[in-house]
C-alpha cells in the first residue's frame, strides 16, 4: 500500500511497531493496576458513590484482553508491517472503548479523566502516517461526544459521583465537547506536523547515508584494486634490486650501491603503504571473524617488546616494562595479526619519536572488563591543535616529519580502525617536547 511505503514512512517499521505494541501492553497493565488501586482507595477511605463492581468487571475484561494480546505478540514475532499496524490499531480502539466506559462509570463529563483520551491521540499521531491519526482523533471525538450527550439527554444513565448536575447543563456540555474536540484535533495536527518533518528528515538522512556508504564502498574497491595492481610490480622491482645487491655487493661502486640500497628501502616503504591500504579497505566484520584465536595478551606484548628492544637500545632509550601481574593470565579471543599491528605500531612509534636518552614505558592493567594497554614516552610530543588529526589517514605532523623522514601517516588510522571494530577505545594525550601517552582499552569479552 502506498500509505505504508517505506520511503514515505522511514520511522514506521515492524521493529518499531512491535516495540510500541509491547510498550502499550505494559502501559495497559499499569493503567488497569492503577485504576484498581484508585477505586479500592476511594471505596475504603472516601466513600465515593461509584458502581465499583461494574468498574472492576470492566477492568478485569480489559486485563483478560491484555493477556490475549500478550500471548499473540509472543506467538507471532515474525509478522508483516500491515499486520502490526492492524494489531496496534485494534489495541488503541479497544483502549478508547474501555476508557469511555470508565469515564461513564466515574462521572462522565464531571470527571477530568476524559483528558486521558489525548494520550491515544498523541500515540497514534507519532506512530501512524498521513491521515490515519485523524481517524483516531475522530473516533475519540465521537466516543466522548456520544457519551456526554447520551447522558445529557437521558439516553443512558448518568453516574452522579460528585453530586453535581453539570451533565444536564446543555450549554456547559456543548462547550466542553467543543473545547475537547478542538484539543484532540489540534493535538493530532501538531503531532502529525512534527512527525512529517521528522520523517522527511529521516528520509533525507537515509538517502545521504546510502550515498556515503556507496562512496565508501567505491573508495575501498579503489584501494583494493590500486593496491593489488601496484603490489606485483613493486615486489618485482624490490626483488630485482635486492638480488643485484646480494650478487654484486662487492663489485659495485659505493655511489651505485648507496642508490640501490635507498631504492630498495623506498620500495619496502611503498609495500608497507600498500599493505596498510589493503587493511584499511577491509570490511569491519573481518576483524572479528577471520582467524580469531585465544591469545595470552601479555605474552604477545612481550614478544613485540623483545623485537623492538634493539631499536630502543640503539638510540639509548630506557625501556620500562610495567605489565601488571593481574594481566598475566588474561586471555582474549582476537585475531593475532590485528593485535600485533596495534601494539607494534604504538610501541615502535614511541621509540621512533623519542630522542636519545629518553624513555618508553609500557603499562597494562584490567579495568571494568577492559584490558588497558598504555604506552608513555618522553618524545617530541604533538601540538595541541594537531591532536584531533592524529587518527586521520595520511596525516603526519610537521615535527614528526622532521624527526622521522619516512612514514605513511596510515599507522594510527589503521590502529583506530582495528580497535573500534573490536568495540575498544583509543585515546592520545600529548604535550609538545614533553612526550605522548597512548591508551587503548580492549574488551575482554
């Protein structure tokens, strides 16, 4: 049906309607329970002349209908959008009929509980599209008007709860009905107007989001294509240069030798860029599904520290291992290559950007079901204005370029990608020429 076209009604889904039905059933239980308590209190302490037996029978029937709705919702979880709408419509109409009966039993126009009708008008205006809320507003207007006029003209008995004759005053009854009907329709109009704006905004957001998803998909496809196409010739180039260096190392002129070494290093850097581009183009789900295994996380970190220690010693950097004893037995189910890439990148960055005689400290602990990994260094630091950019792809600060000429600017971006896709958190705190602290929190479950 055109009325329930998903593009026209982006907020109207089976999930939303199902949750609203569940919520409405809970709300009905609350209403029934509240009416029972209120009626019992009024009978016990205030002696209000109400037909309690008839009211309690009405509430019991409503409770029974609610049980049927509850069972139906549990038995039929996979139902169509149209069925959900029909069920919710029936649910609201039943509520309105029983509310009318309760208003009648508790004084009719003399009892302000008739304002509870407005709740159903608001609910229908939020949930249903286009003109449907006006249908429910009309049902409300007809039920209430019919009740008060039927009582006013003696068609049905009026329960005189408050010892007043307001119900038979034609002018007052007409005024109350007019104001009530206006209130109901204005409420419906206001809610419909706002929901129309929200639905249109949601449609625009969904359209733009779809375009962004497509653009991101195209970017990933380009990265994958470009990386695969570039990888083979660069591997061939590096292999050729390395073969020449190995075969003719003693026979080459020093200038030629130096040029070939630099060319090999540059080719190696280019291969690293290509690998990182391929990692960035991965589907987020692949981080959590491909090659996951149970790992002793401290053991893995110590292996990385051991591999990076020669670089630290070469620069006379003091390396401090403060892996907490409480993390020694911690095991996680992650992809090993992902964790190696994360920890290795952070530790090697700390060493690369720390001057001679400086220090690098690695700390771990368990906090609130997270494994906390912290690396502190006394390196060159990061400018305050550059901190928000550190996770951007290809970004490198000017002081970082001066300190280390090589680098792709993809490392931290890739680390953040991995950490985010595992449901973790990463933060960087730094002060220029004082040092940097990187903190990573990885979920233990």
